[in-house]
C-alpha cells in the first residue's frame, strides 16, 4: 500500500512535463501515463482491488484526483498547441491588402480610336465591313488581276465557297461606294488576315484603318494635305512627311507615306533603322476601274484612299520591337500603356 501511494506521488511530479511538451511528446506522455494497457496511472488504478478496503479508499482517492489533474493538463496543453499552429498559418490582420486589378484598353485599341478621332475632326465618318469577304470584294472589284500573287491560297485564308478572311480593309471602299453616292469621306477600322509567319514584324491577324474620299475635283494635293495633317496631329506638330512612289492595283498613282521618326526626330535611331524616317501607310488616287466597278463615273468624280496598320504605328510611336508582344496578353507589357492594370 505504501508503495502504491508513493507511486501516485511520484507520478504527480510528472505533471510538470506537460506544459513544455510538443505535439509528439504530448502523445507519448499520454500513452505512458493514461494508456489503456500500460499507462502508469492505469496500472495503479488496476491494482486497487488488491488492497484492503481502507487503503483502497485513500489510495483510490489520490489516484483519481491525479487522473483528473492529468486529463486537465493534457487538454490545456492541446488547446495551446492548436492555438499556436492556427496563428502561424492563419490570417495576419496586419498584412497590407492586395490592390484589385482594373482593366484598361489595349494599346492598339487606343491607337485605332485616336486615328478615327483625328479623321472625324477632318470630316470623316466611320464605316465597317465583314471580315469574311468574297473574292470579288477583296480582290476583283479592287482591280487585282486574276493571277495576282495575293489571291493565291498561299497568302490568304480561304473559307468555303469562294469566301476568304479579308486580307485588307480595302473591300470596305467598294461596299461604301456601292451604298453611298459622293461626296464620300469615311475611315474604316478592322481586323485583317494573312498567311504570314508570326515573327517580330508579322502577325497572321492585324488591324488596319482604311480611308476613302470621293468627290468632284479631288486631287493628289488633297491626299497629301489630309495625310500630312493627320501625321502632325498624331505624331506631333513638327512631324515632317514624305511620299514615295508605290504600287497597288486599286490606286493610280500610288504612294507610301513616311513620317520623320517620332523617337529621334530624324537624327537616326534603332526604331527608324538609322534612316530618320518611318513608313506608316500606303495610299493613292482611286483607280478609275474601281470607281467604274462601283458605278461611279470617273469622268465626273475622283478620290483618294489610304490604308495604315495601327499595330505598326503603335510600334513606331513607342519603339516597341516585336509585334507579338501585342498578342501575348502579358499584363506587365500592356499595363505600361493602359494607365491601369497590374499593380
Ligand atoms: N490595302 C493596302 C494594303 O493592305 C493599303 C492601301 C489602302 C493602299 C488604300 C492604298 C489605298 O497594303
């Protein structure tokens, strides 16, 4: 009996180990002391029936109080450990909040809008046409000879039944002249498609802005004055323009327009390939055959047309080296131009 009472007292000493125990040690201690088979206290309680009734009562009372103390100590330590682990993985209310993202317009969308705004101030309205076109609107009505290489399936995306994805926005010239009589002044933005490799300066889908003016007495001077006014408005008042001979089946004469480099102002830099000039559009006087195809009398009316690529224009304005950046959707790139976006 004395032994058992001494064992109870000895066991009580071990209560002191519990507040320091980690998760593992706590489980071991529980098994060691309260384990159903070999627990030290369980054994003492199991030996009680062997004692005299009087001893059984006193030892039993001490052992049961100790059992309650152990259970309380284990429970308290378990609560502490649980609270500590919640604190490390849980919410930190002092952490600054994440700013939410706000969308912005894609740079090319902004450039298209800006181009159309400038022409609106010059008296142009906006026209649109379908992206799936017939060969007639895309080529035939625009005076392409039947064997022109652009008509080749190598260069165009053909759909069923002689339909193709338009390779330029010029078919909108034809649709506009069919629908409206002169005077005509329209710009027409939209997507175009070509079987081009996806490389730093080509994309199989790209934006164009087409322009068309038809009226009595329209001359090449009107073409130059209008497009130069546009260039000064878009690139800045000191922008110089120059026109060089070019060729398109639907304009005669045809001219490409170059502007003085907006990055180096003509001094020479990588954006203009050290030439001081950047080519931004193709243009020309509407070919009499095209006017005739649209039942407009070329003896009475004349006009000019132009087509520019907003992707290219955005690249030369901002010195962007690779057209593919516009299509990758990397917010770190796009947000530089949208004023919004990734924080
Ligand atoms: N459609 C021509 C192209 O895609 C551009 C252009 C439009 C040229 C209008 C002259 C007049 O290259």
